């Protein structure tokens, strides 16, 4: 039997060294893991000179710049169904070997939901799903003239889009509006107003101040890579472009019952609503197109035909109005009067 005393100090020293070594290994591993993760993150979205590519968004979002107010709208829309360009033209502006704006059929994320699939106008190359031509490239996509005759403020331009380009001041994207057939343009949207994450979104912008009294507008989408660096992302899809304005410019609403008629003094289109029909029935609405006549400050809409005998007059000098609505509804005849002492304070909605 070995009765040699145990050297406890030596055992503690060995344990201490082992524990310190374990701590060192954990610290070193954590540092290496952090540095590796940081390097991967930088490699995935940041370029050597500090420029960056935004991360892809996990789910589509919705961006609205112009809230709707419930006013009936009339819109001119373009969805490029069947691959039709619908009057849009393209204009290369810098160094593009081939015109990158084109209608594509479901290519490069155009098959995703969030627009009227599968056709879009796309700035990119279907074969590579990017806009990397090896050189700086830039081009414009320009709408045909959109008539605003018989369309009234407020005006909006909206569209669905997918954007995935370099961040910062490179790969610039702008949306412009012209009221003189393209002689001059006013920018109203840029990349700062759009979501740059490789998902489909919708944006709507109030352009009333730009439109002013114009009777026709054109919309232009501008893209410029600025240089030949970091052009290997998807690019820019646009679809479902709509130019909208108010469908009616007059509303006459009864001071007591709240019944009202809205009409268009250019086209004669109208919608009349009886808010509280007899016997507790729900609101009753009819629409049609009548004839507009003007006599001094008096503007009159009349629709006599097809069982309708509707007439309404507005005095634009003192903002008063009156009308009588008569029409056949099934086996009954609906008749009600509208008397409005101030057309400027109408809600044009049933309460």
C-alpha cells in the first residue's frame, strides 16, 4: 500500500489551468463566431466602399401616400394584360446596350401575387433577373397621354411595384408627371417613397397640386444605375398603373332627409341616392347619364327616358340647388324632392 501523501496544491493547480483553458477556448470561439457572422452579414449586404444592398423583405407591405376619402372615382388604368404595352413607350438615356424596360411574362418574381399576374413592365433582364450589363445603364418608361376631361380633383397616381436595387444614392428610381405632353416633368416619387425589399407593394400619391388645371397628363418612370457596380439584383417591376380623379363635381343634398344626387357637369353621369326609403328599406341608389345645360350661373342635369324623369339644378352663384327624382322601381314609382340651401357643406353620404 502506497501511503505517499496527496499533493492537493498540485491537483488544484492542474484544475485551475484546465478551467482557465476552457474559458479561453469559449472566449476565442465566441470571438471567431462573432467575427465570422459579422463578416457574412457585411458580405451579404454591404460593399467594400460602404454602399449596400437592402435585405429582402419577408412579407409584402403596403405603402399609401394618398388616403382615400370615399369620393366616387374615375380612373384610367394599365395592367399590360396579355403582354400589351398599352401605349407605353421606352427611352434609353445612358449606355444601355439593349432597352431594359420591357413587358415580361411572369419572369423574375413577376409570378408572385401583389399585382395582376403575370405581365408587368420590367427594368431588368429576364435571363439573369438583374440589370447588370457590365456598364452603367439608364432608361425611362413613359405612359401615353391620360385625359382628365370630365375628371375632377383630387387626383392620384397609384401602381403596384417590386423594387430590389442598391441602396443610398446609387440605382436611382423616380416617378415624374408632365402636364404638357412631356415637354417638362415634375418628380413626385423617388426610391425614398418606395419599399426596396424584393417584394410586391402598392403606392398611391396625391398629384393634385401638380396637375392643376391640366386636361391631360403623362407619367414617367426613371431608372439609372449611376455606375456599373452592384447591379446584380432584381431591378424594378411596375404594374397596375392608375390615374384617378373624382367622378363628380357637383353634389346636391337635401337639408332634411339627406337624400342626394352627385353629377358630372361635363359628361352628364350621375348617381342619385334616397337614404331612407319608406317602410325601413335600405338606401336606394340609381345611376345614369343625362343632358347638361347651362344658363348663366344655373347648371341643370336632366334624364328623361327609360322610366326616369330626373332633373336637378345648381346655382353656382349662391351655391344652392334643387331637384326632383322620379323613376320606376319594379312595380312602383319612386318620387322624392331635394332642396339644398348650401351645396358647399354637403357630405354626399347617408347618415
